[in-house]
């Protein structure tokens, strides 16, 4: 993890709305007060004092200075499961009196270090101050830095997909992470873990890079996941067709936020089934048997009628033209593969639930404090199915080939009315158009927008 520090003049922090908000709320002073409070905690407990001292010193230096934090594997194998397999290394860019003051603080903490929490601090060439938490491979030996991460081809490839000069940069090496997990797993469980890892397709995860930083008065984030095709297991969920303009047109132009993604429930079930079979054939059989028993109980083929009738595009939004900008007024829309089949299946499930609820009320002698019942209403051509829970009324409807779901009937009704209204959608909103153009992304299978 890399962080440029708020004192870096090229970060642009003070020119942003967020910087102005932090100044108004005195965030910097608050951070200092919190760190001082941490330093005063449990003065009689030497172990606690060591840990809180580390937190205070690392926090204060990292808030201001360019900082890098990484995990360095130990060469020696762990003595047993749960034993430490790596050390935490923190690097700060600091020169002159600033570096001397930081190193002096770290040396005071090093003097209090114990065998349980080994701590070492020193200075490196290039104006770097280093803190190492964790044992050296050879007690008393220098902690080797080895080849610089920046020199490796894998790092250069992944970090090149994002903004390496952003305020924040995060990097994860997939094989290295999985190798560390392998070292932590006990010998008797290693074969099982490796089978699970292969079945989930985790071997295809090579790494990721993420960056975040200010751009003008806005904030820009970029994420690159290195998982080359062909993918297996959970990695296949990264595949998928882009969100279409027809699907985005379901979002009103006055929406204050929306999230659109591509996820096919039938495909997810297929991957669960394949993964379960690869790990344990009996587990896959038990899963199919559970689906069969559930289908018999409710009188619906849960896989064919319910799961595979759902579409792969999911759009959720909030709109002042619906029920306001808050989460309580959000509505979810899913263009269906087979609307008639899904509506029939949901109707059968609704009847089953209401029958069981009536039987429970009768068995309780009418003394139940909570009356559970799904009821329906026709409103402006939409058949709304509602579950009255007092504070909220979860509602769903199948209308014009789509499934609408909200926490209140007004949100569902407004979403259905918008789809047939011909009013401008988010595609015609200038601010959204400008952001899409600025990002330079033509097609995407996940889109999140917030005004």
C-alpha cells in the first residue's frame, strides 16, 4: 500500500471540496487528538503501551509523509499453524530533522520491544526511514530488502493499468498471497485446501492494482484485476456482457445514485454446482437434493421457474421522482428472461407462505404479536405484492417483462410508471454523460454513479 501524505503539494488535497470539508471539521487536529489519546491508554500494560505507541507513531508520520507499507515473507517455514510467516515493513520518505525526529520516536519503541512483538527501526539510502515489525530470518541479521518490487515485470504490468502517481496505490500479488496461505495451513489439511483453491479457480487470480486520488475537485479510482482467460470457478463471475443502453435507460434522469451490474443467477448456480462437485461429489448431490426438496415443498421448480427466469442485468437507483434520495426509497429493476414463468412461481410461493402463516396463527390461538401476511393490490395497472412489516413494506411486482423490488410500494410504483412514461433517462443527463466521457470507458459490466 502506498500513500503520498497530505503534505505533498501535488496531491491537490487542499483545493478539493473534501479538503475544505476536512479543514472545516478540523480533521487534522482530531487525528492528532485521537493519536494522543491512544498513547495514553493503559500505561501500566507494557505490551499495550508498545502497540499503542506503534499506532500513534505510524499514524502521525503516515498522515503527513509519503508512506509505503508491505508484508515481506519470512524465508523460514512456520513452526506450526498460525505461526508468523511474514513481517510488516513501513517506509517513510523523510529528510533532515524530520527524519531524525521520526527515527528517535521509533527507536524508543524499539527499546520497549519484546520477543512477541519484535520491532526494528533504521534509516536507508534515499531519504527513507524504515520500521520492521516481525522477526528477522536470522536473529541479529539485517532485514534484506531484496529485489525492488518496482523492478518486477508483474508489478510494472499491473500498476501500469492504473494511476501509479495517485494519492493512494494498493497492490496485491495473487500467487504470493496464496503461497502464504499454503504455509499457514497444517500439513493434514493442505491437500483439501489446494483442492478447494483449484475448484474455486483462485489459481487464475494473478493479482490486482488499485489507485485513488483527487482529480480537480473530484475523486478518481481505478482497479485492475489480473485474472486472464480462460477463467474457472468464482473467477468466471468477472466475465459477462456489458450493461446495455436499454438497461441503463431504466434509470430516471433525476436519479441521484445508481448501481448497475451483470450477474446471471443461473450461471452462478452452475458454478456453485461445478465447484461443489470438484471439491466433494457428495456435496453437489446434497445441494441438488436440497433444491428438489425445496421445490416439492413450495410447489415450484426453484431452479427452472425461479432462478433461471431471472435476468442477468440488475439496476438499483434512488430518485427524488420516486421516493426521495435515501436508501429507503431505492428500487431494484431486473429485466427478466421469462416474466410469465417467474410471476407464476412467485405467486405459488406467496400462496405457500400465506398458508403456512395462517396455520401458525391458528396454532397460536390468535395470540401472535406479529401478523405475517403477503397481500396484493392493483395500482395503475401494476399488481403489487406487499409484505407489511410495520416500519417498512417490502414490495415486488412483475410488470412489462421486468421484476421491480423496493422497500415500499410507492418506490416500485414510481419505477414502473417511469419505464412507461417516456421521460428522460440517466443516459440524457449531462453530468452523467460528462463523467462517462471523462472516464473514457466505452463498455462496462458494472457501473456505479453518484451525484
